[in-house]
C-alpha cells in the first residue's frame, strides 16, 4: 500500500510541474439515481392510482437522470447541471423544488485553497447563497485500479453523513404490523411518511492522478487526482467526457446572488417547508401525487 501511495504522489507531483498557470479543464458527468425504493413505496400506497404512479415515475426519471458540467483549474471549480428546455405542461415549480432535494439546482463553486464552497439556490421564490466549509471526507486509499475513459484510476472510499434534504438517500418505509399501529399512523397517506433515512453512507470514488487536481463532481474533492466516478449506493456519477485546456475558457467564480446563509440554516429551511408540504398533502396521494407544490 505504501508503494501505491508513493507512486500516486510521484505522478501527481510530476503532472503539476507540467501544468501551466493557465491550465483549465472541463468534465461532463452523468448522474443516475436508483428509483427502486420510490417504486416500492408507491406500489404499497393504495391512494396512488396506476396512472399517478406512471406520471410520478416519469417525473422521477427526469429528475434522477441528469447531466452536469464541471469546469476546473488547479484551485477552484464550478459544477452545474446542463440546461435543458422544459417539457410542455411540465410542473416547473414543483420540479425545481424536487430537483434541489435530489442533488440538482444551483451552481456549485469549490475553492480548494480556501476549503470553502458557494452554491446559489432558488427556493419558494427566494434566492439563497449557501456559503460554508468544504466537507472534509476521510478518504481511505484502496488497492484497486481500473481504466475510465482512457485514464488510469485508483479507488478510494469514505463515510459521509446524509443530509435530511437529499431524497436520493431515502430508504424503504419502516415496517410495522397493523396490530401495533396507532390511529394516527393508520391515517397516514403520504408515501414519504415513515421513510427510513440512513445516518451515513459509504462513498466509493475513482480518481486519476493523470489529471492532478483535487476536484470532483458535487461536493466531492480531496483526492490526488480528478474524481471520475462516485457511487454512494443509490446514486452513480460517472464522467463521460474530459477536455483539457479547452479553447473557450470558462469563468470560474462563485455566484453572488441571494441571501447568504450557512448550509445548516438552508437545510433547516428546507426541512421545515418539506414538513409543511407533507401536512398540506395528507390524504391527496402523497407529496408527489396530485398535491405537488406549484401545480
């Protein structure tokens, strides 16, 4: 293992020396989240008709299969979802809100030198500018290697706490016998009620020292090379294209619009609104079934 770490460090150091001060790169990532848990939750809810199930699954597929662009240099990066035209009749307000809850929305700026990030979010008609310290994942270097897009990659793993506002990590509903259910529990009709949310998740990342930047998709960073793939069990983010020193340089700067808040304050705001929507939609087929905000 020590030999592996030495080799990676050597390659990383050599590549940094080769890079010019004006170095910049662009990477395209495809993000896909498993819909299995959502499907099982919907199928077990008698208030959701087959037509509603299909409608919800179509929406979820659009939300859970996304393309992102990462523009980066040696010290900073911006990560943003690829812009697409809205479908006719699409519930834009509700889709935007759900997009935030599934890892999308906003421009994610990471400053590796300062170890801070900035992301702009629009939520419920208000603009927020979330500023906070980059999450410091305790990466464990593994011995496995593989090739992704022609680049030699190394495996690393880490354990990350799960945010209550990220619907990608909702587990299956908690099982409870009919005999032990309280009257209030029996009245619940929201398919998100009693969803088990894990406390933490194991992250598997594949990075390449051949592109020696401490960058990656979303909030991931801190490895001796660009992260080309991330897997947290339910979501896989895979790099599909890399362009080094593109002809058209991107402006890598943080957004400045919105009310400045910490991640904790923004999450608390999201959770509060999610609870309000859940209360509003009790008995209407659930959060996504006919009672989605913005309709």
